[in-house]
C-alpha cells in the first residue's frame, strides 16, 4: 500500500542546507524596503533604518529586506518582510504599482555594482514604503532609528550600512525628491 504524503503547507521555505546549496548556484530574488514617514503633502519627513547584529557579531545598519518565496507575489513578500522587521502595527502603505524605484544586484565577489553579499548572488527590487503605525522591530532587528532625510543620506549613516545599502538608501531618497 502506497504512503499518502501530506503536501508541504509552506513549499516556499527551504532548509538551511537547501538554501546554502541554491545560493551557490542561482541568483535569488529579494525585496528591500525603505520605511518612511510622510507629512500631509506626501513629503518624506523621516526615514527608518534598522540596526542589526550580523552573523559575525558586528552591528550594522540596514533596510527591511528578505527573499521572495516560490509562488509569492512581490506585494505579499514586501508586506511579509515589513511586518517581520517592523512589527504588525507598522501599517505600511504598499505602493499601488509593483514597480521598484531601483533594482540592486548583489554579488559575493568584487563586481561593477556597489552592492555585495558574501553569501550569494542576489537581485533585489527596492521600494520606498510609507508607514503610519507604531514600529516595533522584531526578528533579528535590534532597533529602528528614525532619521531626517539629510541624516539618512549622510556619509556617517552610509558607512554604517552593510553591502552598499547606503547608496541604495540615497537612491531611494532621490527617487522621492528629497535629495538632488
């Protein structure tokens, strides 16, 4: 008699071993989000930057980010990672269009892009997302710091960000008209 297998309720998840093998062979798709606060006219007044501890034990600043799972829409991945990193009460206002402000290519070796990720080759779709609620960082985020756009674009903050994300943050601010 054949054994009946129950379908995996989360087929988009990979074991750590599977993910490590895939990262060595294929580029993975990610989303990244720059959380912002806007005034009544839609002008960005604050920019949220996460503080995280890396696997090596160093502390860096970064953006909301994560993989897009198999069968998951970009909108669903964006919402899932915003909620995971900022908490369920952040109330993100997802963009009406799934078109990102930028596409970043991360490589595990020196490349012509400004972006690096020692673990893998990744392609990331980046969004600016207004949040209206209370942010309570979760998972591996230690803290969310709200900065003025000028502070967020500073060399000091850029130097604290991992993998070239300071350049991506500046690009985000330029895309919403708060940097030249």
